[in-house]
């Protein structure tokens, strides 16, 4: 009887020594913030924040065991039932592992449990996903879906041109300043562009893209500062910039008008790499054929 009481006492002591994440959600949120503070890339921070928030929501949605390897395995099964891509599931699991290690630093999870969570394997990837990219004709139809006669159409045409011909990310388009577009060696370029994880690069800008940018800046009377601004429903410019979601909505709406299904903003970045394989003169003529805002006789598209 005494041995049983001692065993029960030891069990209670062990449970108190290793607190669970279920009982202390504010500490879990603190661990999530700590993980985000260690990430320099805006894109990685956004992806990890979404993954950790989704895990916390799933974890608190029902009565579960303490945060351990078994729970993470259940979460992987949950993601697999959603029929997500293997790469997406692995990114979500990587965020959960990172969350576990930050929980150890905050003293709410034991190192042994975190090590067990780290041993949870991701989903096996068979083959390599190449993603979606546009053909030359689809890129031409996408640019033709905007109305160059309206102020909003001029802005959207300039943004789509940068995404498609220069391969910029959403955050790079949003933070692009007029001063970065300069003339170098008889051609236009985006100089010292700060991209993902702080990488700095120079991106060549085709002449027809520069013409689209000039059409927007002249109509909006923008000479310095952020290149793209928000536009109200009545067509009036307001604010000093725009958000990443504006880019997403522009791509989505133009894709619907052009009859292109399942097109995302990052697909235009893939399209840029794919279109660079074609003859620059031939590609440019196809893009300029029916687009009034880009009606300049240029023979350079990507490089």
C-alpha cells in the first residue's frame, strides 16, 4: 500500500515537473512569437505563422494528450486526410518542430519530448512538383484582361508585367520604390532589390514593362516613394502603398477574365523562368500585339 502511494506521489511530481502546452496556451503563443522573431524572411514568417496557428487551433479544438510525439503523429494524419501536397505537410510539420524547441527554451516542455517530436518523419515525396506556369499565349491573354483606359487598369497592368516578366515576389512588388528603377548600361533595371531573406539582386526590366510602369506613374502622378498605391472604388488614389493581398486579388481577377484556372501569384514567377527559354523578339511581339498600354515596338522581354 505504501509502495503504491509512493508511486502515485512520484507520478504527480513528474507531471508537475513537465508542464503541458494544453494547460498553458498563452505560453504556447509566446513560443510562437519567439519562433517568428528568429525568421528574417517575410515569406517564411508568414508561412510559419499560418502553420503554427493552424496547429494550435487544431490542438485546442478537442481534448487531446499532452504535446508529444503521439499528438504530432495525429496531426500529420489530419493533414494527410486533407489531401495536402507532401511539401505543404512537411512545411507544417517543420513549424511544429520549431514550436516544440521554443517551448523547451520557455520551460514548458521537456527536451526529451522535443527530441521525440523531432523524430517524426515527414511525408515521402515521390517525384518533383514543377508547379504551374503560363504559356506565351496565356501570358498575353492575362495582360489583355486589364483595361488600360482606367487608372486601376494601368496599375494592374504594371504589376502583372513586373510579376510575369521580372519574376518579382508579391512583397517585392509592394515594397518597390520608384528610385530603384534606373538606367544601367543602356537598359532599365531594378537596382539593389532586397528580396527573400535579405538577398540583394539587380533585375533587368524590359522596355515594354517600363512603358507600362510609365503609363501608371504618369496617370497617378507618382514621382518618388512606393511605386504602387491603393485605389478607392471611385478611382481616387489614397495611402502610401498597398498590401500583398491586393496583388493576389489582381492576379485572381485577371485570371478569371482570361479564362485561366487555378492561377496563383507565384505561378507568374515560374512563368518568368519558363518564358526566358523562348526567343525574346518572338515573345515580345506576341505580348504587344493586342495590348494598347504596351504598344511599343520593342524586341526585348526577359533579358
